[in-house]
């Protein structure tokens, strides 16, 4: 499992049916702690559906999902979030009419200022927490090289900058694991390099585990180890980039193979 120190996430024969159509078919995967694990497969393979099962946006028809050995299938998304599992989406979901900084300040949960009586009874506590959140947000914005845009409306950012903002929002949550859904889609080469370095640094320096869906095979082969391959809702292969590229089932699923 690469750099992993034990299994952080596991799906056990996970199943998801939609009106008689099986999108995820008895899919069992393991993600090692401290890895950047890729999840690839042709369109319609069930990758995003599996993400939705893991993060509570969908409920399993069958099977189990474990995080740190504890079942999380059936939990609503906010409870999965509180367990330390955070995700991004194929299309960035920034709050367009709020600034980059404000997008990050909204992330921390259980903020004292959310309750109006705290502003009256313990204003010092609210102010202290806001200062701490602001310090953390600025730290993360520096890390993803967006601090110069902290006062810009999020809706005005380029696609690549929005992907960096999505990553920043996950990091502010101080997660143990991040699920990235096509982080490279629509990102220009310069910002792609920046995004890759930030993901690597988050994993290897900060200890955050990543599971990512990506159709850019060059990006996956450079960034991920191991790589898990899905087709028709099932896991069909797993291994190093070299092993996956040479697997006959993978080549068949992609109708001609992956780039060498």
C-alpha cells in the first residue's frame, strides 16, 4: 500500500442500486494511511457513486464502509465530515459572492459565533475563535499560494484557482482524509503543477491521506501510488502505476490501453 501505515478507509462489498441499475457492484477497496491513492476507470465505472457512498451523500444498498475500523455507511455527510473525511466535487462549489477568505472562514465547525447568545455572554470567546480561524485560513492560503487573492470574490477566480481554493477549504477543516473528484479538470499546466505539489506536500509533510478520481492518466501515473481501477461498478485491478498500465483487464476496460 505504498507509504501507508495501516488501512484508513475500507469498503467491503459495497453495493449501490438505482431503480434496478447497479452502479456499484460488490466493490471492495482499501486505502492505506499516508498514501495518495488513485481511483480510475472509464466513464460510468461507478467512481463518483463510490465517493458519494463513502461521504454519506448516498446510502449503500448493501455492504459496509469503514473509516479507521469504524462503520460510517449510513451516516449523513456532516457526520462523516466530523470523522475527518472531506471531499471536493468535479465542479467547484465555491461561494461565488463571498471572498476567498470568507469561503475559508465558513469551514470550521462548531463556531461560537453561530449562537447569538455567545456574542452577548462570552464575546471574548467569539473574538478569540475568529482570530484563530483567520490565522489558520491565512496559513492555508499561503500554502496554496492564494493569499494575494484573499479579498477577491471567489466567483472571479480561474478554474485552476478555484481548484486550489477547493483544496484550501478541505485543508482548513484539518482532515485526516481528502477525497478529490477530478482535481485536474480544466486546470492549466502551470496551476496543475502547483496543485500537484500542494497535494504531495499535504500528504507527505502534513500526513493527510488522499483518494482521488482523475481522468488525466499522466497526472495519475505521476502522482498516485497505488492506483485502483474500476469498471462496471467493480474493482478490476490494483497496483503500482507500472502494474496497472500492464494489466490486461485494465487495457481491455479502456479499449486500447493507457498511455505509456
